[in-house]
């Protein structure tokens, strides 16, 4: 069993990518399953094979502890780690080739509190990796790009798994796609773009952040995908194969 954790900011397209990868692996004669780890989600574009909502009821938390919606979400995320044995048992019984784990929408609550790190560290799989989705609309300016790159590096350090950075919504940012990919592949191009920013104070701060990311080898390649057109999904599946199958490329 190979586990793929799908992370990213709220609204970046985590659940849509989970759904698309599910269908991709099915179409290529694999047996994938989906795991929903978001207790607060109301609707999903796929039917989860394993669902944390069967173990954690956010409405019950609100009623039992007298919490508001935000407090209940925080508590429900903290409880995820306590349900790892239940989730593991359900997954093991299905014995899939790939486990697509759709992480909670509020990534900062999942990654920076103890539950997320505990779950990823202790959930058993033959190999594992994570996908961090950078919202293409949010990274349309160089300062925003640096900010999301810092978040990506932080999530990588926190979750302690190999990580693939993915740029979502490429169909919505066609006019700026080339620039964004240049920023990802070349610090020089990103620095030049930062020089043109009107806000020099934040431009200088962004340069300092970029320098730290680069010096510590925390910047990574960026794959552009579209959950609408499925553009880039072949490239993403190839990278996943190289990581999860120890260099043995699967031919599609």
C-alpha cells in the first residue's frame, strides 16, 4: 500500500485532485481508495472509502462541549490522531494499491497541531509522500508566490515526508502561468519580479525569505495542473510513481 497525502490551503483544490487521482488510478488498472480526514467537510466530489466523519461527529462535539463552529473544528482536528487505529484497520481490510488521503481544509490546524504530524508518522504504509497544492490564483504576484513557498516549506518540515509541490487552477491563470513557472525554476527570475513590486518594504522582506528558502534547499520544482481539464495529471502521476515505486516507473 502506498499513501499519498493531499495538502494545501483551503479552496486550493485538494478534494478535486483526490477525485481525479482516484479515477486516474482506476483507469490504469490499479486499486486505489480514498480517505477523507476532514471531520468538518459537508460535501465531497467523491465517495470516501474510509471517512473520519464516521468516527468524529462535529455536531455532537458542538452539543456536548458547548463550542462554537471554530472551536469544534479545532477539537475535531485534534481528535483525528486518536482515531488512527480505526482508520488503519479499515484501510488494511481493503488492502489497496494506493491510499489517497484528503487532509482537512484548514491546513494550519492539521499540520501545526500535534494530530496531523502524529497521524502521518504513525499511519502504516509501504511508502508515503505528500502533495502540497499552491493555489494558482493566490500566487499570481511574486510576493504571494514567496509567501506560499514559505508555507510549503513549513508544511514539509512539519509533516516530515517527501513532498511534491503542485500549482492548481492552471486553466484560470494561463496569462500568468509562464511567469509563475519561471519564478519556481529560477531565483533570478523571481528576484527580478520582486524588484518591480511597488511595495519595496515587502519586496525586501520577500527577498530575505527567498534567500533562506534557497540556502536551505527548501525550494522545489512546481507542477502545474488543472482539475478541470486534467492538464498536468500525467506528469504528476509520473512523479508519484518515481517516489512511491522506488524509481520503477509505471508505463501508462
